[in-house]
C-alpha cells in the first residue's frame, strides 16, 4: 500500500492482542490520565457530580492521591472532555471503520480524554498519544485495542485542523437539552447559548462598596451588574488585594442580580432561604438589611458562617429545613434562590448536561414551586419575595411563576424595569422578569464575556 493510501485508510477496530506492559515501570503522567478517564466515566455513565468527585477531602480516592499539579491537570482534562463531549465523540467516530464494540465504554473514555488533550489542551501531543496507548495496554479490558488507539490518535494529530472544522457543526450539548433550548429561545439563540458554554468563564467579584476604586486596584472591569470581572488570572484569589480584609467575594455576575432586586433593603427584615455559601446573604447585609440566613445542610452552614466571618459581616443563621422556618413576625422580604438543575452554570460545571436529565428538571421544578409557595406565606402585605435559580429551563422559571400567580390572588408580580439595568436590558423579559444566559455580556479587552444563566422574578404580597 502506498503512503497516500495509508494516510486515507481508516484503522480497523480489531487487532491482535498487544504485548502486555504490566512489567514495565509506571510512566510519568499515566496515573493522572487513568484518573481523568475514571472521573469521566463516573460522570457520564453513572451520573455522579464532578464537584463531589474532585473534593479534596471526600472526593474520589484516585483523584485525592494525585499531586496538586496532577489534580489540576486531571480537572482540566475532564472538564474539557465534558465541555466538548459530542464533538470529541464525533471526531473519534470519524476515524473508525466501524463503531467500537458494545460495552467498550472504558476504551471510549480513553479515546475521549486523549482527544480532549490533542484538540483542546496545551499538552504535548506525543505524550497524549503515547500515554493513551500505555493506558489501553495496561488494562485487560482494552489491551487488545492498544494498536487501534495508537493508529486513531496519531491520525487525529495529523488531521487536527480538518477534524476541528468538520466537527464544529456538532452541537456541544446533548440533544435532549438542545431541543428544550430551541423550544424556549429559538434555534439561533439556542446555538449561541450552546457555543457560549465552551468559553472558560472569568472570575467575577462582588465588592462591599466602591466598585470603581476596587476595579482600579485589581485591574478589573466593572460590569453592568456592578460586579468586577478580573482579567485572565492564574493563581489563587486568596492572594489578591482585599481578600484578607473581606472587601469582596467571588460571585458570578448573574448570581449577584437577585439580591439587588429588593432595591431599598436598608433596615428591612429579609430572610435568605437556601443561603449557603452566603454570597447573596452578604449582599443583603452590605445593603443594610437585617438578614436571617436559612440553610439545611450542616456542612454548608459551616461554610456560610466561615464566609460571613471572613467578610466581617453578621447575620442570624438558622440551621434547618426551610419548610419549618416560621418567623415570629412576618418579614419585609424573602430571597429564595432555589435548588435547581443548574443548567445555567455549565461553563463552570460542564458535567451538569451529562449528570442531569428531563426527569431531574421536572422533579426540581415541583420542589421549587413548593418552596416558593411556602416563602410567600412568610412575608407581610406589601413585602417582596424574590424567586431565582440558575436554570435555563422555563419549567423551573417562567412556567413555574406563571402557575403560582394564576392561582394565588394575594400575590402579584412587581415588574423589573429594563431602564434600571443599563447594559442588561436584553435580560429583562416583556413581563418584567430577569432571564440571563451564558451568551449575554460581550467580551471586553482583557476579559471573556458571558455570565451564568439565571432566572429571577419579584413577587409582591397584596
């Protein structure tokens, strides 16, 4: 066969068993790739949250056994693989004569982790290929495919640019969720949202006061929300000026919107339900509110208290079920940032698309509605309930609020006005709710664009 035919031919999916490498010493970089493939398999096949697996204390044992540098590399490999998963799958499939055998999930994960490195990460491609081959050869389940791994990945390296161009038309989000986005936002906006989740998010900060001054001190950009967006940043935020003194905290720009919808919170008695980790509680305290922070999770209560202590802020913290929370006197306001499917946060948590499904959205929507109806009973006439979550799905936002308003005559919407949010007018809906998406906020010089997908509605007790 001449060279041209060799290049254009596709590798076969069956090969004779490659020699075992079990007796060879462990190659540097192999363990981190084995761990990355395990984490990917757990997220995609077993629907396990990546956040839990990479927890430095209680996370996956193989991950915790890695050095700090290798943990960072494993996270980069897995998050990149999840972010581009449909395109990576399409890239590998295009280089195979026939689909991988049934049950060859372990081999598929080896391919995907390697492809993520070759196509999207700044790692030596020869290392990505060689270590993937080694990984396949050391696992009895994949050993007979080691030569196939080598052939496919070397061709992926050679044809990288063409394959990137060919797979660019593949939506990077799962089809079940893309269909929901198209139904809610239309095809063009759905595609923009899908592409936006590929962009590594910037770090946003909420400051206690004087954002302009802190923007100058930190070299940051002031966003329409009043948040600060840091330029490309390497290192720990704990090393930045203002951290030790509690002048600011990390909070996505979209997440900072709901507390501001109270407008004049000074002197008001406001409960923040589902309060941890405490960013929204801190905003309300900084605005002068008397805040009761309610949180059910004991671990999250600890984190909430620690964050308030660092910020030198005080709030009444109630550890318990929000459904059992009944203040002695009705409140001026309640902020309910409800637990949701988190589909608006996939720039930071790309595993969400693969660990959640339509059934989760339906279940969480029902829970949120129950929470909202309870929250409405805690507020006195004239008071406000701000309901929010970080879901892009109308079932958890617009549809839920419409249903509550339709059968609760004592509650009315207090419309948010677009003119009160210069630069974010597109986020204010026709009826006066807030709806942000990852495709909002264009990039500026030195910073990336985008923000989390959030929904918020302000309801007033008649």
